[in-house]
């Protein structure tokens, strides 16, 4: 973890920090923690990556376009098992230019042997996979923070349930802090936008840095040192390299730390 901190260097006083191994999201402003919430992160075989970026907007009542990997591995087999799968989840089949297609006219057995020419999109609503809002920092990993309808899973001690994105408990409270505009964006104002059930994108008045980190050891606010589980098994590679005789090639260690 000291090696991870060396590569990460300094996190600014105002930032959102996702502790992947700790299943937790925090929001700091001027060095003070204003938000601390439980999180669900990626399953070990769809692990949440370590990186940093900048939050630029929030989308309320989002739609969810099923990513290709999830379509191939999860949604397509489910459609083949249950012809009503899409209707039960309020999902549409759309052409790439946005025209709706009747699912009954699609020969699902052709796929994935050939390229799927459509996209699957879930309408906004209480069952939407992204919940009521998503907090966006566009990145190459297609990872973001979002609400979830699966709130009962926050009660689990080890919360590796997502396909890589970070599900946030009380995401609307985090949205208020990220927007940082008390005159316009109080918690009741956010809930009113959600209640309107219309998709709405709101740009942040000032971008907020976000850091996705992987700490298996951490000093808590009261000074206690917490040793956590290593849900992705990432410690072993770094420890193996650190235990080797010192060599001038530090690039391999840096790459290992960035992965974990």
C-alpha cells in the first residue's frame, strides 16, 4: 500500500475517492470528508480498474445502453431463455440511429455468431440498472458512479457485484455535494428532478477530481489501522516484485501498481 501511495502521489483536498477494496466512496472538500457511503464494485472477473479522472456532469433518470460484453455474456443468453426478458426489464431494441425495432422480428439465434446490428437500451425507471442518477467522468474504461435498484446488496460485508462501475449508496447526497450549488441543488431539488422521471443532464459548475484507488491497509479517522481483504488478489504481484533484488527496471513495478 505504501508503494501504491508512491505511484498515486497526492490526492487534492477536494476530490471524490473510491476505495475499491474497502467498498466505499468518500467526498472531500478542502480536506474535510463531507460524504462517506458504501459502494458496490466490480466482480473479480470484471474488476473495477484503478485510475483517476475528472467528474464533469450528472445525468438524472438515465437510460442504460447495454455494453457489448454484458450483452454477449449476460443479456443475449437471457433473451434466448426467456422471450419476455426485454419487456420485463423495460428494454428496447434500437437501430444504431435510434429507431425502435420489435424484438419479435429479431432472429436472436444468429448472434453472437455474427455482429449484432442493434443496441439494447433500458428506459429510465425504478428498475433501471443505473438507478436514478449517474455521476460521469468520461473515460476509456467506461466506468462511472451510479445509483442502483439493488440496494439490499449494500448490507453485505464484501460487495463485489457490479460489472465494473461503482454503485453508490445514497448517490443523491453525493450528487448534491458534487454539484456544489446550494442555491439551486439542495437534496429536495435533486429528488424533485428524479421524481419528474425525465432524463436530464446537468454539467458541474466546476469539475471535481475523482480517484479510484485500491487500499488493503488504511488509517481510519480515529487513527486505527485497518487491514482489509484483498478481493481482487492484487497484493501478491506487487509483494512478489518488491521482494526481489533491486534492479533498475522500475517500469514493471509501476505497471503492477497501476493495475492494483
